[in-house]
C-alpha cells in the first residue's frame, strides 16, 4: 500500500540524494510537542527540527499570520520594498537589543553574510591590508555546510572530497583563552563562535569564557561574532545563550531556525549601525531574504514567543528535565549536560554509540537524534509541560537503563 512507511522510505531513497541518515520514521502531521507518522503512530518530538520548531508544531497564531500573508503578497525580490520587512526588522531589533538586521534564509547563508561583513569591516574600518583579513574559528564547530564553512571545520567527513578551501581562517581549541591569544595578529578581524556547541555534542564552555573573549576582542579591535542559530530565541533558558554571562554581548549575532516559527526558513545577522554600514547596495543580497511572507512569519514568531513566555518556560522546564535525566542510573551514561531545553546525554564508547538508543526511543514514541556518535541530543519544543516531560522521562529511563 502506498501509505505505508516503507513506501515513502523507498521513494525517498530512490529519488532523493543520500546526504542524510534519518531515523526511519515517516512523519505526516504535528501539533505542539507531538507528531504522527503515516501509519497514525504518535511520537513526542524531542528534537524540534534542531531548534527550528521551538514554538511547537503547527502553532495556530503563526499559521494564521502565514496564511493571511500568503493571500496578500509572498515575494517581490529586493528590487522593490514591501510593507512587512521594515516592521519585522524594527520588532526584531527592539526584541534583541541590536540596531540593524540583514535578513537571509538558511543559517549557513547568515553565517556567510557575517563573514563577508566582518571582512569588509576589517578592510574599511580597521585598515587591514587588502586580502589579508583573518577570522578565528574554533575546533569542533558547526556553522553549516558551505565550502567556506566546512573549510574551517575540524570534522574530517565534512571536508573530505570538497577541497580546496578559502584561506584566511584560523581554527583554535574551544574553551581555551590562551590558544585564542596566540592566534591573534594585526590582521585578525573577527572571531566566530557558538556560545554552546550544538552539533559538537552540547559542549558548554567554562563560566566567564565568553566574557574573556569579549574583552580580548575589545583590546585588539576585533569583532566578536556569535552563532546562535540553534541556541537563540530561548533554547538555553535565556533569549540568547550569551546572556548567561553579563558582559558577553557580541558585535554581530547570527540568528535563524526558531525565527521562522517552524514554518519557513528565516535567518540573518544582527549588528550595530556602524558595523552594518560597511555593506552597500550591490555588496550582498538574496532573492528570498526579507520577503514579505518570511517577515510576517518572523513577526508572528517573535510575538508568540513573548506572549507565551517561552523563554521563561525553557528555563523552568529545562531545569526540571535536566534534574530528572540525572536520576537515571545507567551504566552507559558518561555525562549529562545542558542549559534550558538544550541537553546532551553523552554515552561511553562501550555503549555501542547513541544511534541505537535513538532508534530504541523512536520505537516507544520519543524522537531524538545522535550527534558525534556518542551523544543523544534532547531539545523539545519550548512549550513543553511538566507532565509531558514526565511522560518522556519514563521512556528515556526505560531505554537507557535496560538497553
């Protein structure tokens, strides 16, 4: 029968490129923290589309805003203005505390945008010699999949077969201030870092690390760029992860994922007017970036996040989830770490890896995903309740204690 999961899996494998290794669950609809597969089986989503579905699936207010805009105007390109973009930029800037926003679509596009801004700032404002600008990145990073980005990755698979790579990047150890100090030269224009490494396994730096980076950047006239595509908009129990430290506000903030409310790719770069002024008409662009549909959805996503106090709920429920996970007695667990609803359960090598645990969880109705082989990533929608966490914990406990 055509409505079976096997039919859809075979169809995708035959006609779709094999650039992912998903769990063999074929989802057909979702509501809140729940999703259903094509056979009607119900699951709790404990991944949230890698934080892109932070508001929960099929949020009615965001859907209403999207449908309203779809009936009016969806795309003009940037050759013309539209009545949603200016409002979106204003509301986002006021919500986040930045002065200007440059809209894009995917997270990787937003990272590339930040890199271009940083380099041009280095040449036009800092006075770095032409084509000599350097940007410091960090080991175990994940900023996307473009040629530029994978070129600064330390994950060999991400690079294998894709060289040669753009120059001008230095990669240093994460959570090591001395390594950063040694890498700085007169040509250093920026540092690009995740305040918590998500794909790397929910790696949380030492307290004060981001503050120390902020200080180093100020002392050396270097831009601090934070990639909060995954951690932003409440995922870690603060609006942004950098806010766990009081003096770590970046010069540029890269955002995406949750900004689209689970409906549409919306990303971009937030910064000051002074830094953003280096970009002139024709320097950078995107046909879809800043389109009226994206802007309307972004506005609704921000409004819903504020109205429903999702950031506060992430802190409260994240603390509760972490506490409950730490009661699990399993010979396979090496460490459990996280902030807010962004949690990693690292397993010991003898466990055989996280994949089989994620597959076992899926069989009993909990959807999660492995990262870096040995870490199970738990990141449910920010709307999750205590009773829903209790439901999930029973199943997680069963798998981790008996597998």
